[in-house]
C-alpha cells in the first residue's frame, strides 16, 4: 500500500510540475529575428524587422511576410503544441496581416506587433517535446488543423485583395464619373 502511495505521489508531482521552456531550433529563432527584430533604432531598445519594412510595399508586403510566418506556425505542429496554441498562433498572424494591410496605420502597427516573436515564444512555452531534436514530426490531426488555419488565412488574404481591388475600381469609376 505504501508503494502505491509513493507512486501516486510521484505521478502527482510530475502532473503538477509546470512545463519547462523548450529550446527551439536556430532556424525558427533566426526567422523570427529577421522578421521582427533585425534593426534597432539607435538610442532606444525598439527593434523592428523585415515584416515592418516589406509591409510598406502596398498589397504584397504583408502577404509575403504572412507566408513566411506560416513556417513558424507549421513548426508548432512539430513541437506538438496544443491545438489551442496553434489557433492562437494563427490569430497572431491574422492580426498582423489584417491590421498591417491598412495603409499608414498598419505600417505603424507592424513596427510594434511582433507576431513571429510571440509565436516562437508560444512554441517555447507550450511545446510538449523536450528538445528541438525531438521535434521531427507532428500528429496528422495537428497537421490537418494547421492546414485549415493556413487555408483560412490564405482565404483572408485573397478576400482582402479582392476588397482592395473592388474599392479601387469604385474610386476610379467615381473619379472618371466626375470628369464626364
């Protein structure tokens, strides 16, 4: 009976123990750094990356950096983070894309919102593997879940492109109508 109590106590301690942060692969760290922290404004601790700079290109900038962010999202599957964390990572990318696509306001937002840094930190905190070496593959259901998130984000991307083109044609037709 005593042995059983000791085993239960040991299992209970393991369950109560908070997960330790995982060391993520350098490629993820590097991608996050390039997208969100490559440049530093002298005299400040404020950093920004290629996400903010490429995002200045109307129409394609935010879409291109969002596609790069999908790699970090897919890495979440390999590190076996919970589905709710994968969803949160997808939401971070969607917020970055949607607000970043708004002219001027979105460009300023891109300098402050570091979705890639946040997503790598989520992987680090929520991974269920113990090391980067263990993070080789994920479960099929997780890949399917991330695939659906990515499809939704791509649909969002095309939807915003369609809306931008629609509003552009309405504005152009309005101007043309003024000069008739």
